[in-house]
């Protein structure tokens, strides 16, 4: 059993141990549904949820909690079971579209605001 930050670094979830520590302290990592601390012990069978920069979530189940040093990718992938749900496919009709607003449907311009204030006598 090792520390959570060292385990996440050793299985190549984060590039450095300090990145893993700051992600844990920032609340981006949860162990069995509860916020974790960097020094928390990793136990076999735990579920670790990691929120990434692109607002997706990785779900890992610990299979080998003994890793404390960074290992090769093959060994690292055998240390956990990736239970991340598949992303839904993109909606074909929405690809390449940008939200558009009708002209004049948003906030009033400075000119329109002045005209309104003049009309109201302000």
C-alpha cells in the first residue's frame, strides 16, 4: 500500500507527483466517493474518480496498490481497471454549428440605452 499521490503518478495518470498532489488538494480526485488527501493509503478494490482538465471523468478501480515508483505503461495499465464510461457520440446535426442570436435580441447597445433614457426623461 502506498500514498494516493505516489500511486497516481506511478500508474501514469499524472506526469509528476506534484501535479497529482495539487489535483488531489484541489478536489479533482475522489476515493470511494469521498474527497481524498494526498497521503491517503491506496487499497485494492478502491474506486478512484479523477476529473480531468477537459471536464471528463476517469473512473479507476485499484488492482495493484503496491506501486510507489513510476513504471512502464504496460505494468501501469495492469495496476488498475479502467471503468470510465464511454462518451456519448456527438450529435451529427450539431457539428460545426455555432449558437447564433437574432440581431437586437441581446443586451441593448449604448446608443439604444441612451435613447431609452432620453425617452423616459432620465
